[in-house]
């Protein structure tokens, strides 16, 4: 029963809902409500496990079906939307198809067979959308992870920052129940690609958010455009690229507003970037959070979620020393790791991947390592 597709039915007439339940219950887990607000709340409850289909009546006292399905599209974009309407509302239903991306509309009264056929098609549409999204996420994630592993070997400090940003973004998105969180996480990583063009002094400015002169400030300001130009060659990354394009140069953030149409993902990533810069400078995380609250560019709900994440990280992570044999995939380095000759091998904050572990062990055998290997106690496992 738990594995059956979930169908959400909304109608202000209980008798209509009873009919829908009787027809659909043999194949689906049917949830019904007469209240549009309750239906929207149910849609928002489990963003990672959405309803397969929502069926909404067209005419209701408190809210029209068109408005419900428009909001449903925002709350649960993978849920297929079906409109239930009478003969007199056909023209309105056609408008709903355009405004709410309605998959199909069903005329009242609807006999059981056509109803079952329509819902089966809607359920199949939901499966196709989910499968395509998962394929896209998994394929892109694999490509991005391989790219970041390779670049981490060339620029350890830079791509340690990229991984650190991604992990914080992941935690903040989880706190907020952010839909399409993978897009923001990917933007956090890929947004750093343009920095491979920076000279060493400008790399320090990127980490600290304080360029030494106008030339360095101009370099930092160009990074989102540089990253975007690289990502333009990868198909189906439009949403990720838009998040990156909306980022601001960190040193100017207190006085430069974001675009009014900046997405929620872009604002979230901007807050995480600023927080990371402040902490990297040596600012206490709690002080960094308070500083963000005074910057009008940030929404209070994002700052509050970031504060929760910062608290959890401070209370849950402890540092310990490990030997080379005890170093594991998923360990996060608590300090820079150098070769015996002083070459930076892996930067503080970098999570050890399979490739990095091989690299560290190879250098250990051939050149030796300098100092101790310090890691946090938590093992990071990518979802």
C-alpha cells in the first residue's frame, strides 16, 4: 500500500470526493480535502516524495482551481495537475492549461473508465518527469564531481572552497525544504570555475573577499561571467547558470543590491558565499551570522536557516588526528595537508574522495607528508 502512487483530490463537494475515492482507491493511495489551503499545505509537506497527481475542482468558494494549480506548480512541480470542471467552465479550463500547465481537464460527471484512464496517463506523466529529472541530476552530478576532483588536484585551495560552499548550501537547502536544491548545490561548485584564471594574489582576495586594488576587484567581478561562459557549453544547465550570473562580488555586497528578480536559489547561495568569506577571515560564525542580518540583500528566513546550520556544525564536529592508513573517503580535512617539501596537497575543508585519497597516499610514499593529518569526526557521504 505504501508503494502505490499518491493522488490528492480537491473539491468543495464531499460527494464528488467520495466518488473519486471509490473509483481510484483500488490502484492509488487517495487523499481528499475540501479546503484549497489544506491541499496546498499537503503538497508542500514532502517535497522529496510528491503526490503523483493533484485533481482540483474548477469552481470553489475560497479559491479557483486555476489558482490552486498555479500554486501547486510552484510547490510541487513534479506533481501532474488535472482540473475537474463542468461543461460551463470549459473556456476557463482552457485558460488553466496555459496558466497552470495543466496536464488534462476532466468534465463532470466523469464515468469510472475515462477517469481511471486519465489518472493513469497523469501518473505516467509524473513518472516520466521524475525519471528525466533523476537522470539529469545523476548524469550532471557525475560529470561535475569528476571535473571538480580533477581541478581540485590543480588548485587545492580554490576547489576546497567550492566543496565547502556546496556542503553548506546542501544543509541550508535541507533546512528550508528548497525545491530543486541540486541546482543551487551545483551552482555553488561550478561558480568557482572561473577562478582558475586568477593569479595567486587574486585567489587570496577571493577567499577573503577583500581585493587589494581595483584590478583585483575587476577580476573578482568578472568571475560569474567567466563561469557562465564555460558552462554555456554544457546542455540543460540554464537554471544553474542563472544562479551563478546573479552572484555579486563579495567585497561590494553590503552596498550592492541583488536584482529584484533574483531567484531564491541565487539569494541563498549569495548568503552562503558571504558567510564563508567572513568565517575564512577568522570571524566567529555567530558574529558572521549577525553581520549578515544587517545586509538587506538577505532574506531573514535564509539567514535563520544558515544560523541553524552553523550551530549544528559547531556542536557536532570535533577534530582528531589520523594516520595515513586511517584516512578515509568522506573525511573532511581540518587543516591544510602539505608534502614534506611544502607543496600544498589538499586544502583545509576538502572532503577526501577516492582520487584524492590515491593522490595523498602516492605522495606519502614518494615524498612524505608534512605535519599531522587532522580531520573532523564526521564522515561526509554524498547523497
